[in-house]
């Protein structure tokens, strides 16, 4: 007996049963950040809830969505949506709703979309619960989530595909609630297949991203990187092979003294890690998906530069484990 056997569905499941509705994480809106400081969370932080639902069954069905947001003290939001009759083979976007108003506390928050069928039993429940999570932190802002046990950013993926050089970036643009908002350091992780990261060099770069575009406009080709004004660079040399794949913290310094990089609300920034060794990979959290956010908000979430060409990011790795 093979205890490691798994059951897999190959192909398109459309019309394989009569009553079957569902969705997937890549078409479900999630949080804007995987980790957000408490003061930011409690000063106007909002995100829009909603997802695309598909009727895979042969019968016309009425999908029901129970969407909730829960945190350390229990549910802070709950609503039930009736999507009306959805014909077989069709998809529908839910009524997107802006979530706001909670008094957040430090800890993990879960966003759940639980899909069912009115007056019917769904015959495939594997795609009926779509979930994501984010963490409210003391002072770390990141697209990646925070590990509740270690307190470090989650890092579980190290994509790579460069021949000469590789840069991984996050877009930073928000309305900061602080009197003098500033970044005082950066968390990240590097990895090599042979673990030999000792003496590897990484340059942290922060740019004002002043290109004139306002949105993606439906195509990544509309995004340009012609007006990147460098406002901060910080060198990192990995001291030890034991740090392979581990989160590290690099404080910003200027003239060997601690330095806080002032940032401004609504200014668009690009925060990057660059390596000139194609064997070096940067850490990502592949457990959070920003695909729907990217389309819905019509804004870049991340970008990568591989051998001189800019891309929107890696497939299946949406959240660089870069913490500010």
C-alpha cells in the first residue's frame, strides 16, 4: 500500500457534474499588504473584497458567497452575497466591497470566501473556500506575510532565471499616517543552490519612480522605468553561509551612522534588491497571491529585472519577502 498516493484531476472539469461552482485564489482580491504596521492599519487602511465565480456544472446555479474577515479576537466582518442565476459555463464578478473601519491589533487576519449553491449541494468542494491572510505588525511593512511563531517574514520560495544580473523590486506608494514617515532598514533573504552565500554582495536600492504613467491600462507594456531617481543605496555583504535562505536585517546608514530615509505620501517608489551573480536568488512568500489585486487596482505590485529587461514578476511567486 502506498500511503503517499494523491488524487489529481487532469483537464477541464467543466460539465463533469451538474451542480458545481467555484473560484481560485488568483481571481480573488486579497489584502494590499501581507504585513502592515499597526499605526498604518488603524489610520484609514482599506482593501476591496471580491472574486470571480465560475459555474462549472451543467445546470444553471445560484452561487452564494459568505465572505468574512477574522482576526485575533474573532470575526470583524461578515456578509452573505447572492449572485443570482449563473448559467452553465459562465463566470461572474462579485459586487466588490471596500472593507474598512476595524480597530486592528497585532496578529494574523484571515480573509475567507466560502462559496455554496442556493438549494443545491455542490458536487466538488475543492474550489469552494478561497482564503488569504495578512499580519498586523509593530513596525514592518511588506507584501510577504509574517510567521506567527518566529516573527520573521515568511520566506518559502527562491525563484531565479538570470544569466548576468537580477533585480527584485516592490512598488511602494501609499498615504502614510506618520508625521515624518521614514524607512530605517530592510529585511530580506538570499539563497544559492550550493548554500555558498558567504561574501555574496547585494545592493539595496530605493528609487523615486517618476515615470508619468498613472496605471497599467491593461498591458504591462504601458509601464515604463525611464525616470528612476536613486535616493538611497546600501551595500550588503553576506557574512556567513549559515544565512543561506534566512531572513536578515540591514539597517540603513549614512557616514557610518544610523540613517532614516524620509518618504512622502502618494509618491511612487521602487524598492529593489540587486545581485550581479545569477546564482543568487531572493526570497519570496508564495503563499499570498496578488494577481487579482494587480488587475483590479490597475497598478504594479512588484517588478523584476532579468538581464536588462523589466517584467511584472514571477509566476506563482507574487510577494517578495522584502520588509521595510
